[in-house]
């Protein structure tokens, strides 16, 4: 069912063509987000509690949004509208000082400088379809990275592995569930006995499969894909592509990183056993994307 027309106004500005950055955990979302945050006129948020609550609710139980398009769209728009409010307490550019109560909830002096909005919070990928339905003119930038490096990074990140504890994917878990990487009833039944490496690989596998479906559904006018490995050494080209796609001025300088990007680090960080476990799950996707 087609959504009813809507007008969303934040800080006195109508929200048009919001930009969302997507990717599996540790795929390089932060690199793109940093560049977009320095773009004049674009206010890009990340990790707002209201947004996270909605995103994780839909990610862990996809059926919540099914058949409830209107309610889901309203919930997401409300969550992002709250995140995009620029007040003296939420604006990163406002000095940290006390303001009168009557001014605390009002748009700050920088609000008028922002005419575009977006979000690069964690795990938006798993709610991308619902976000796309909520914002019919939304633009999506998704980042793809070598699954072997992604798994190596996930294994070293307590936040990432916390989601993959056996108890988090209980017996009532919906299947398929890309958030956990579980695609069959058998995988759900075996999940508790699987190694952490296998669970990380399953999550990357499902993420790139979901990314492929989004490309087919949204088309190149609404979604562009970047490879993490091509960002470094290709900063100028990437900035040009981002600028053209989003309609903003992205600087190549903001894409330059001081630290090594960690490309190919899996060779030193994954044991032979871990490599075998990863390939057993994700070999098809690694080959399709040219990573093996």
C-alpha cells in the first residue's frame, strides 16, 4: 500500500533527500560518515537512542514492520526527527553552557545552516527497507568490505560479539534473520553450538546478501555502493562520486586516514582454523565479490 503524502519539518527546515550510510559492522561506515559530517549544510547523526531503539526492534524481529507500513513509517520519521533536532544541548558546535529553560528545546543558532539531514548509526542496514519506505526520497550509501577483514575486526570488538552470544538468538527468533545471520531453521537450531568466528561470518554473509537485494530494489538513483578497499588511494574519485550522488560538497581531504586502513589484516589476525570456519560459511559471497 502506498504511503500517504507527508511533510517532515525539523528545525524549521523541510526534510528532503535524507542520506543514510549502511554496511555490515566494521565495513568502514565511519570513514564515509566523517566525510559527510564535514559537508556544508548536512547534519549527519549517529547512535541517537530513539533511532537505535527503533532500528534494533525491526532488525531483531523483521515481521514487526510487515503489514504495518504506515505505523512503521511514522515511528521511524519521528525517531529521526528527534535525532535531527538541533538545540543548544544537542548541537555539537554550541558551547557547553547553561541556557534558559525556554531556549533549551528551541533550535540553536546553527540550525538554520542545516538544510539536509542523515544518519550513519550502527546497523541501519537491517532496517534499510523500512527506512526507504518511510522516506521515499531517501538516498543510501552502502559500504562493502572484505568479509575476512570484517570478521577479524568483529572478533576483536566486544560490542560486536555481544550481539552474537548464544542467548541473544533464542528459540523464538524469526527466520530468516539477517541481523544475526541466521537464514534457516537448521542454522537457528545449531546457533548455540557454532563458533564465534562462524557466527561473525554468518552475519557478514547475510549483510552482503541484504545489500545485494537493496541494490536490486532501490536502483542506482537511490543507492550507491562503495568498496572499502577502494577508498584509500581513491579519495578524490570517492569524494566526487559522493558529491554527485548526494548533491553536497564532499571533500577528498576528509577521506584521508592517518592510520593504516587494515586491508588484508586478516592474514595475521585469523588462525588457519578460523579461516576454514569463515570460508565454510561465506565462500560464495567472498568469491562473488572478488575477495577470494
